[in-house]
C-alpha cells in the first residue's frame, strides 16, 4: 500500500507498531491515517481511541484497512471513530483513489 | 358465588371417588392450617398414612426452612381466596415422612362448604421435569458455546485467508500497472494468470464464508423495501460490459405493474448477480435477458424474476446436479467456464433464506431460463 501511494505521488509513511504510530501521528503533518485492526500490542480500536481522544489529532481522517468482513466488525469499526473502512485484500487499481476520497478538499 | 350445599364430609364419603384417585396429591386444609382431607396420591408421594396427616398443620409437608413463609402466605390466601398456582416463579419443595425432599408444583383453590371455606391444594411431583429442564439448559449452554467457537473460527479464518491475498493482489496489481517499470509480454501474461488465480481464490473465500454464515444462521436477514428496478440496473451496470465484450445482447425489462417488494437486498442482489453472470458465462452467441413480473409464490402474491440466455443449455439428466456445491456440468470445459462452483448452491440457499425458490428450465444447445420466485414480503399473509 505504501508502494502504491508513493507511486501515485503521495508522501506516505508507515509504522508496524501501534505506539510508534501514535507518536508519528502526533508529530503531525498527516492528511489521512490508515490503520489495520488486528495488530499485536496496540490494536486498531485502541489506536482509534487514542487518536480520537487527542484534540489535536481528532480532525485527521482515520480509515481502517482490514480483512475483517463481518457486519459486527464493521459496526464496531464505525463506533470506534473510523471515518471509513477499506477491505483487504485491496484493489490496487482503485486503492489510491479510495484513500484520496478521504482527503480534505484543497483550500482555494 | 352460589350457596354451599355440601359439607366436607360429603366430599370424603362421595360415591364418586374422583378426589381419592386423582393423579395429583390433593390436600384440603382449613383456615387454621390443619389438614382435613387427603387422597391416596398424597399418601404415596409423602410417605404417610392419612391418619398421620389429618389434624396436623399443613406445614408438616413443607421443608422447615419454608414453613414461616408458608404460614404467612396462608393467611394472605384466605384474605383473597381464588384458584391459582402457588408460588409463581419460586422453586417449591415437598417434605416426605422420611425427611427427604422433592420438587413440586402446587395449585390452590378454595372450597366453600356448609362448614366454611377450606383450601384445596393439588400437588404434583416434578422431579423428572426439573431434571429434564436442567439437562436442556446444560445442552443449550453447550450449544451456544460451540456456536460461539464456530463463529470465532469463521471470523478468524476469513481474516487469515484474506490477509496474504492483500500482498498477492496488491503487488501483481502494481506490477501490471507497470508502476515499478515496463514488462515484457510474457511477464505480463504470467502475472495476469497469477492475478486471475488470486481473484478466483478471493471469490472462493467469500462464497465459502457466505455459505457458512447462512448455514450457521448468522446471515443477518434484513427486510427493507427494495426497488427491483434499481437492483437490476446495478447488475446491468456491472455485467453489461462483460456481455458487450462477448458480443451478446443484454436487456432487462421490469413490468410496470410489479408490486413493491420487501426483502433482503443483499441476498437478492447476490442471487441475481450470480444468475446473470452464469448466463453470460455460458453463452457464446445470442442474448441474455432479465425480466420480472407479478407471480404467485407458495399461494401468496409474489414476484418472478427470470434470467434467460441463449447459451449452451443444460441436459435433462444434468438438471439434478445443477445446484450441488462444486459441480460444474462439463468437467472438460472448466478452463473455459471459470467459476467457484458454489454460485448456484449459494443462490439456492439464499433464495430459500428469503422465502423464495429457484427454478430452472433448459434446452441443451438452445439456452436456459433461471427463475427466482419471491414472496412480496416475508410477513405477508
């Protein structure tokens, strides 16, 4: 996914650890955050909770990218504060466009 | 209330020994709580000779720990005597002469005689029923536990199987989009095969998961008003290009007067998508069509949606095998007709789930018609 986003001209950064990810997001400057749900240590729900309870980070769009497909999971994801959900496996042809849809429109 | 015309003695000496031979223990006591009359079953259940019980307080038949409450309840009952079961929602026990206890159900009724109002209680030994209930509860708990385990397994399997596909589909995608660089014709060909297989695997996983959900009753059945027209339009949009590619004519016609439909949209969409995709897949020349009209479903009003094609058709002897899982009728042509083999099986199960049925008629070499018959709504009488 990083490869795809960079290939389409975006500046993409990835972390494989939930804690490091929160720190990175806090450092700021990200237009949208994609998070998996099932991760060791800090899982997607916990990550969402931390991000959304931080007033500086709350406004940044948070999108889940996960293989969880059951309706209960979808509801839980929405309730946790994710603005959207992209299913894994991703469709490489449309993935970047899907992510771009969550970007705030350019001012001016 | 009519005036009492008989006395207790009349009951005891009755020519009609209904009381004596009643299948439940009958104990008649007075306002003072003393037993006046019992029957044969009372002797049997509690292990007393009746002479030992007559004149005793009725609490002799109640385990010690409940006696206090029982006395209080008695006065309460006499204040407002009527026919009713005793101790609703409570577990009641009877006390035998030998000190052992057994679970009981008790019903009470007042008897107004010339000698005053007495209380008759019918007592039933429910030991077996309680044991049965306990077994049932245990079984239910086990079933639920097993069901939860299965659901967790399904959810986990779904996730585990889909995750590696992300890398496979993702990177074959980026390679075929030539993002890392140009490809030779042969490289492109091989990558397309890999991607095709990965996509096939993905639809297999999705189908199997859907099937598992249906079979374990986990498919959340929605019931909403569905505009059939819209569903068919979506299918036409998804599959139309495919039909065009094969040079097939594709047309959808929904009758103007079809009544409104209330059903599970996702299920309906999936069935029609599968039928139409099959129709296009198995047709080399000619046309594929979808039409819908009002029809009868199971004696109630409904809708029939037909998917017709001028494809290879199905032999009579093969119609039987059609809806079985993983059956594709012509094993030699599997490469031409790629599919999971689960489509019709799933569609038939889905159809049943939403209260409908899937039928097929076909002429080998000329074409087939698959008809989905649906009731207008599951609740409609």
